[in-house]
């Protein structure tokens, strides 16, 4: 990632032998940000109460949020998130998606990689991939229309099945399906990042 882009991998990328606060402040110092901005990032992800805990003692969801805070503290132009709210409690998921949408409104481009359609439904635009092939570039509303279902997952599956029936991409192999969803910048302004 460059100085203008930050990401959070599916596995948390924080130092286990540091506290949550120490991690956030360490990453803040790398980005030229203050301790106050690090503490604000912790508050944004709901970790103020756990700031003094060692990362190794946190739950998996808390570790993921600590990693997210370390990315948010940089105030990046592009934020790449890999399944950012999977496994989190419903209240925190809503709060984080509200934060993501606020970042998008403020001009940050968010790229969300997820196989979970609930996360995809919260994005403005979807790039649906299957076996490395782009199936569609759409919105959640258009995907529901094209996939003939109000349920986003069912709509996606309908598209996959329709393509396999006409011989596009299928050939009876196992495939990994994935959603690349982005929110924020205008259509056409995103760039592919190497995987």
C-alpha cells in the first residue's frame, strides 16, 4: 500500500505484544499523525475501553477492529477492507458501516472484498467475480433486477447459474466466488490493485 492507500487484511495486522493504544499510536507516528488522532481512530471502531489491553488478549473481532483503527488513523484516500465486519456483533457492524459511509461521503474511496452478500448490499457499486472472471459491474439494486431476486445472494447465484448454463466460465469445476464492492468515488475512478 502507498501513503495514499491503506488496507486491512482478513487476518488482523497488529502487534500482539503491544496494547491496542500502543499499536494505534505506533501506526499514527508512521503516518505523521498525533496520539490524539490515534485515540480518535480507536473510538471510531469502539475500542476505547480496550485501549490498555494487550492485543494478544483480545477476541478475534477486537483484533480486527484494532487493525482497522491502525489503517483509519492514516486518513487514507483509498481504504481497502477485506471482510471488515464479518463476525462482529450487529450493533458494531451498523456503527462501522455508518463510519465507512461517512468516510465515503468525505471523499475516501473504500474497496471492500467479501464473499458475504450482507456486506455487498451496503456498498454503492459491486464488481462480482467468479473464478477470477468479472461477472458483472453493477449496483445492489440492479443486481437484484438482473438476478431476478430481492435477496442479493440469490440474485448472485441466479447470475452464476445462468452463465454456467450457457457455458460461460463453468465447465463443472469448483469455483471460489467473491464480491469486490466499492463505495465512495464516482464510477470509473477506481483502480485495480494487485492481489
